[in-house]
C-alpha cells in the first residue's frame, strides 16, 4: 500500500511538472525572440543591395535614393547618411517581443493604419519589405506591423524615425579642422586680396605680405580664418541660380594633403549663400547653398577687418597670440 502511494505520488509529481512546463510554454507562446527583419540577419548583404528608402505618412512622402554611391533626397540635395545609417541599424537590430492584435480594426489606434508611418525598402525599384511603425508603449517598446500582414507586434531596439525633410537632408557639407588648413586666400569684391599662411616650423598662422605702417587690431584672431571649413553647415540647398546674387568674396583654402576647396560667398537681399568647388567636391557644383548670417559674416572677411594703421609709427608689428591649431 505504501509503495503504491509512493508510486502514485511520484506520478503526480511528474504530471505536475509536465503540466507546469506545458502551461508555461503555452503562456509564452506569444513571447518570441525573433528579429523584425530576420533575412537581414542571415544575409546582411541584403542591406547593401537596398538603393531606395521611402517614408510615407498622412499622404506625404520622403524618398531617399542611392545613385553612384551617394545617397540623396529624390529630386533634391544629398541625404544625411547618419540618419540613414541609424535607420538601417535600428531596423536590423529590432527584436519582436510579443505578438499583439491581428484585428485590422485596431490598427488605427496603434498608429499602424494606412495613414501611419510606413518605411519601405527597395532594390532596383522593387520593394523588398515595408514596415508600419506605430506608437511607443512607454516601456521602450514600439508597435509595428509588416505592410502585408494584419498581425501587429511590439519590438525592442527600434529608435524613433524622423519624418521631416530637415532630418534627412545633409546639413554639414564640409568638415575640415582648422589645423588641416595650411593657407587661405581671400578675394573680397570691394578690397584687395590677402592671405594667411601657416608657419611650417611652429604651425602658427601669419598674414602674408604684412603691409608697412599697419598693425593687427586688438580683437584679431587669425585662427578663425582657417576654421571656415570646420563643420560648415547649411540651411537649405537650391539649384544654382546667380540672378540677383551679389558676390562678396571668393575664399580658397589649401589643405595639408595638397587639395584645395574654394567657396564663393553671395548675398541676395537678406539671405546668404555660397557655392563650393574643388576636385574632391565636384558633386556640390550644381548647388547654391543657403547659410546663416553669422556664417556669412565669418567667411566674408576683408583685410581692414584684421589690421589698422599704427597709432605710433615707431611701434613694431604685434602679432596677436594665436594658439597653434
């Protein structure tokens, strides 16, 4: 009798254990560790093959296309590759956490309806995949669904995807630190040309052919003249049209690798623009680039901004302290 009881107790324990794991597995049936884009894990080359990304929301569209190795806004200027790279990395790493509603009637309240944010990926104008990205759950999870599916999911690791042209358009067009600039030639429209050059020994900047009877102004900082290409940002890019444009200066920067970059500085009314030329930047040739007023003032320099007549003809030229870049 006791042996039978022990056997029965053992059987009950086994049954209870099996029931526990069955129940646990059933309760976790909807919990997965699948990637949102599993094919991108198997073959990352698929990402390299994508040459168009299209974002749609509320009837509006932003398309980013790859041509000749460069990404650009379709019908517009070059794209911000940092934003694009973040999108690819975010989509690739996104993990499905839980299956949610599969009822199409619930899509709208999750911002997963037809007017929600849809991100489509193309290869040679053939759609590879499209994903609707909806609400944030407040627990670092985001609702998503594939375009051709009613099933919705929450995913982890998907970062916010901006839907505005400013975020997708390239803003920093040039970024050469001042210490890479060895010489700058300024050709203002209304005054004589002048240049500053870096000393090969101590790397300090000096005015070339300093005129007799002049001295540096007290607020002159030559280092700022070499910083014109450092994080050069634009507000807008338009096709080149010089009508009504007043040329203020042509600045030529010689870099320590032997290359040159030339900026043409313009004004039209209360707006300020520049064009860029140089062997490494031929892709900017068709564009008139709008800049902020403070940037215009920093680039539009004249010799009279830097030097003045000596108050005392006997005093020597005093070069302002200019930290080595």
